[in-house]
């Protein structure tokens, strides 16, 4: 297997100096070139696991192997795209995308050509000399994706990359991301709290439960030969995931609300975007 996450356990010490277990024996496998999403309630350890694959966080127990090599630190084979684009405001779009290549001592002309190619792929050819503050949220996130991909990583780690965007922009970026994935064959590990997003984008959805984070289920997303799934199939898969998550969300709400919990249960329902408010 290309990525093997084997028996990962992690605890943090909270403000009250108590040991809190965040990840409980996580086993996940990913094939090379696959697109895997992970959904779960907020605080269930999704980002922590992503940082571990990136080599930015260590596990208490267990291991992560990529192509047989244990992850011990960050490496050029893995790049992270965060919710906030995190661009350098004093550099143009092109300079932002070139930056990592120049750090790697790539000759200037080659770096520029690669950056321009990548910006074309995310449809920003007309904005290469703009500064980040001149761009919309969706455009900034496209720059951030181009900046990640220009490094030619084997694995793209995406931590809720579209959560701050409006619905229309998100739909456009979903399509672009799928095109990019098909073109580059990069392996994608995608963290989201949006069930619909996970089902639309990925081949496999890993459903996390909370406190401590645990793999509740792995749901394969049916594929179709022409790349377009009938709405009924998408909806059915979403509902399967929602049914698993509902129990988890209820657990979180009970803990957070105590006696007030019974007042809210009637209102717990999915809205149209596939989100469940701030609880997942
Ligand atoms: N460096 C840290 N120190 C202490 N607690 C942390 C740290 N990082 C994360 N946590 C806690 O671990 C839990 C899981 O966090 P996180 O992985 O960010 O969850 P998610 O991304 O699923 O929302 C949260 O309760 C968070 O407060
Ligand atoms: Mg997170």
C-alpha cells in the first residue's frame, strides 16, 4: 500500500493539565493516486492526523509509512493546503508560486515557466502580476493550490481548503480540483466537515467519530464511467455518512449542552449545503 497509517494514537494535555486522547488507534490505507476524504465532528483530530502525515506533528504510538518509508519529518513529497491561503502579501501571484522553487535553487527562468504553467492550470493566467489583496477568496485559494502543486508533491494534504468560500466559488473549485487530480495523478488526502463535498470529490470517505477520534466507517463512493454520478447515488452515500455522524454529533451536543440538550434535538437537521452547522 502506498500510504499506511498504522495504529496511530495521540494525546494532548489540555488547559486543566489533563491528558486528553485525541486519536485512538487509527488505521488507514491509501493507494497511490487515490483521493481520500476524511469527515468528522470538529475537534475529532482530523487536522492532527493530517499534520502527522505532513510530518509536522508526532504520534505517541503507531506509524505512518509512505512508499515503505516511515514519516519522521516534513518532506518535499508532501505539501499542505490550509483553509487560509497564507500567501505573502508583498509578493505578486507569480512570485508567490515561484517562491518555493527558488528556495530549492531552481534556475529563475525554469521556475517562472513552471509557475506560469501551474497558474494556467488553476485559470489565473490573467492575474499573475496581481497582489493577493486584489484577489477574491476563491482566487487566493487557487494560488495556494498552484503554489502547492508547483512543487510536484506525491501527496497533497488539504485541510478544509474550501470551508471559507461561498457555495458558488466552492463548486467551481471542486471541478478544478477534480481536473487537477486527474491531470497530475497526485494522491489527495482531503479533510472537510462537509459531507457533500467529501462525496462529490473523493473515491473513499473515512468517517471519524469523536472523543477520541476513531475511524467509525470507510465508505466507498460509487464511480461512474462518464465521471458524473446520478444525484440519487450521491444522496444515498451522503445519507449513509450522515447516519453514522448523527450519533457522534449527538454525543458532542450532549456533552456541550448538558440539560439544555433536549431543546435542540428537534432542530438537528442537515441544511442544503451538506453542512451540519459548526458541530461537524
Ligand atoms: N497542540 C495541541 N495542544 C493541545 N491540544 C491540541 C493541540 N492540537 C490539537 N489539540 C486538541 O486536539 C483536538 C483535536 O484537534 P484537531 O485535530 O484540530 O481537530 P479537527 O481538525 O478534527 O477539528 C481538539 O480538542 C484540540 O483542541
Ligand atoms: Mg481541523
